[in-house]
């Protein structure tokens, strides 16, 4: 258990990371439900929202606080292997933010979500009635293939989410490490030697929101350039 008599309450996750995370959690079932119920207009709007969130998270992975940055938590094979070798051992320093193994889960989820949303932009149904905003750029066969892979990738996404949830449960039960609480509050008890996770300037968050909204809107309009 990480909390001890010689620990302090430190900031772990900044507000943009937490809002983005829980927005993903809310949007995924909403996207599934609108697809199953045939509410395609709402499904498209939610998809544009997901696109905006992904763009912002990529931006924040370079401009956000220390624990939000890809350069901080994405490690090489040696670091991942070393972390796995002592996963259940009482040794090694605790990792602030995503550990090397958790980073792989983050990259897999983000990568699959990006691919899923991109395929949706080119997807067209069998009758050619419902289609994504970029379908006009590809042939019918390509749009039909995008529809097929759009469905398959969602199944893969469900598996990744399931693995992610199992890992959270494993850490809670075996390592007595609550990963959900800090993603809600943003803080966690940590050894006093932990470096601070400084806030980022508000203008960076505003810039990220503007960029994400602008690109998502532009894509939703079919990426018009001289059309």
C-alpha cells in the first residue's frame, strides 16, 4: 500500500486529463447505444465529440502537466520488462502517473480509438443512406470496408477496455493501490520524496480546446478546401 506515515497528498492528474478520461468513459456506451438503436444523427455528433477529445488528448500529451505528457510515461521495452519483473515484489520506487505497463494500455486504447473514429469518417451503410463526412473521398467498396472494420475495431476496443478494468481491479485487490480515486480527485498519498506535478498555464488548455474544436468542426464539414 502506497500511503504511509511519511507520505503527503500530491497532485497526480490535472483537470484536463480527468475530464478527458471520464468523457471517454461516458461517450463509448453512448456511441454504442446510438448505433444499436439506429440514432445515426446523434451517433455522428457523438463521434465528432470523440474526435475532438482525441485531438485534445494528443495535444495535451505534449503540452500538459508532467504526468499527462507522453514523453514522461512512454518507455522502451527494457523499462516495461523491468517493471513487470517486480510487479508484485515489494521493491522499487513507486511510479508517479502511468507506469511503463499502464502506458502500453493507454497507447493501445488511444490508438484504437483514433483508428475507430477515422474509419467512421469514411463509413457508409449498405444502402448508401447514412455516411461519414469524408465518404465522398473514397469509393463505395472502400467505404463498405471502412464500415466492416469500424465494427471489428469496436469489438477490439471492448476487449481493451475489459483488460484495462481487470488491471484496475488487480491493482486494487493485490497491490492495495486505488487507481480510480486519483482519477476523480486528482490527488494521491505519496512518499514525501515525490516531485511536484506543477499546473500548466490556463492558456495552454484554452489553446488545446480551440484547436480540437476547430479541427473536429472542419472534419465534420467534410474538410472543405476550395470545394
